[in-house]
C-alpha cells in the first residue's frame, strides 16, 4: 500500500473521535502559539504606553484583511485538495495546490507594494487617533514587508491540514511563533525599535514559518508544491474561490469591524481603544484553540464527504460540538471571575483600561459558549461545499449583526454600547446558525439512507444471483 492509499484508509476508517483528536492536537498547538505570540506583541508593546497598546489594536484590522485573503485561498485550496484526494485524484490535487500557493504569493507582493505607497492614509483609515498614529505607522510599515509570506503561509498551512498532516503545519507555525516571542523584547527594548520592533519580529517569524512549510511540502506522502503544476485556469479559480469565499467574508468583515470598532471607541479615549484591543487578543486565544480543534474536523469532513461517507461527517460534527461547548463554558466561567486580573496583566498601571476591559470581558463571557456552535457550524458547511450557507454564516457575526450594533448602540448606551455590541452579535448569529446547520445535517442523513438502500439492494441482487 503506497502512502496516498494509506492516508485514504486512515481518513476514512479510523474511529471519528480518535481521528479528529489526532488531527486537532497539532492544529490546536499551532493556533495557540500563533495566538500567544499575537498576545506577546500586545503585552510587550503595552509596556511602552497606552497609545502604543492602542496601535496594536489598530493594526489588528489590517492583519484581519491580510488573513481574509490568505484564508480564502488556503481554505479553498485545501478543501479542493481534500475532496480530490477523497476521490483518489492526486494529479488534480497537485495542480490545485500549486495554483493556490503561487497565486497567493503574487497577491501578497501586490498588496505589500500598494500598502507601502499609501501607508499614511491607510493608518488613518484603520482608526488611528493623532496620538496613536506614529506608533501604528511604525508597526504597519514592517508588517507590509512580511505580507507575501504571511498570506502564503496560510495556504501552505491548509494544504497540509487538509491532507491530514497537521503535524507539519504545527512545526512550521510553532517554530515561527516561538521565534517571534523571543525576538519581541529584543527588538522593542534592547534595539529600542518600539512598536516597529514588534512588527519586524512578526514579519521575520512569518518568513521563517513560510520557509519551513515550503521545505516540508512533498514530505511524508504529502503533495509537493511545484511550479510545473501551476495551472491558472478560470475553472480552478472559480472552485477555489467558491469554497474559500466564506473565509473572505468572515475575515474581511473582521477587518471592517475592527476599523469601525476603533472609530466608535475613539471618542471615549485611547484607554477604550487599548482595552478593546486587549479584549480582542485575549478572546482570540480561546478562539484559536477552538479553530485548531475545528481544523482537526475539517479534513475529516472533506475527505469523508468526497468519499460519500456522510455518516462519518455527521458523527464528526456532533463530536466537535459537544467537546467545544464544554470547553468554552469552562473558559467563560474563568474569564468572568478573573476579568480584572487578566486585563491587569497588560496595563497594570492604567486603572481606566482595567475597568473598561473588565466590564467588556464579562459581557463577552456570557455569550462566548455560543461560539462553539457558530464556528464549528461555519466550518462544517464550508468544508462540504455548501458555499451559500457558509457565506451567510460568515457574513452574519461581524457583518449582519456586529456592524449595525457597533454603529448604533454607542449613540444610545455610550461606552456600554461599545462593550455590548460583540456579545449581542454572537447571540444573534447563534440564533441564525442553529436551523441552518440542522437542515444540512438532515440532508446528509438522507443521502446516507439513500446510499444504504442502494448498497442493500446490490447485496440482495448478488445473493439472489
């Protein structure tokens, strides 16, 4: 049995709980390391002053935009690869991998050059106040240098994950994340580069991750990224984008939401921008773990859907819902109780940041367990190619609900409106996601019943013969 066939057997026959957990552990580790080094940026930069802390929050909207393109190409490419491999079509899987990777790298170069040319108006658009602007510009300038490698790393990461090889992804991203944590204090304080040092550390670390992931392609029975397989055809791009577009909506709206949040928080002072920035990074740590767990589910779903093993897809979905709901409930209880202490880790010398951030964190903890259904459901419908349903769910949280709330509530509730907008958006998204996911599950169960009837009929005819 060759390595491709062995991987097929593993993905379609291993018991679901064992398979999901084995694939999820490396993804959780890599996502957690990514979240931790994002928090490290916030932590070290926060030691400079409140305006510098706000600058990291300003740049978060830019990073969300970069991620939206990387995730769109990565998720679309990875899903196509998983479904091709589920049908044992290695040739087309290799073409999709190369096309997705090289296209994304080219887009990264384009946006990097464009961003450097228009850096001043862009930083203002992101929501920087006059006091935050110089810190934000220093940070964003160095981020632009790393954009081609940041975007392409997302594609490489998904190419490995959707082949059931999350370990390679974990190693590449994990090594880069640890390097970032080491470089942050050196560049920020020892070399006296301030916020620019934090961004330079991030870009260097992302380049290292990119290099390791690219080097690992083709190892362990995985598809090798080769320019000879680059096949830029309209049909292929349409399929990549069709499956990946929900990620663009989700991450792109996160960028827009971040900009609007900064602008809505601005009238309440730099302390509010800093507090909401800290809240965003803290919750991203928990979300990263959930995303990592969901990333263990996605290749299982894609592979088995491609192999028409619908029962395994549904089983994997319910397993992930149960585990993630319990985990997020525990995290929310801890976050609610220790909110002031958590915020104080970042701005111990600013009681206003602590007060604003603690209240916002407690509001968010009340709704946070609902994220288990929202995120796993979105991954579920996207992975099996339900692009319409996935797009609706991707648009809902930050677009359909959060943006109107963050624009309206502060006018009526003041600062509380800024703090309440996200948890209220999460509740509304959960109410929308519940019937959509249930309907898709019923469809898969019906497909499985029809397939079972066909198999039963064939067996009966064979026995009669």
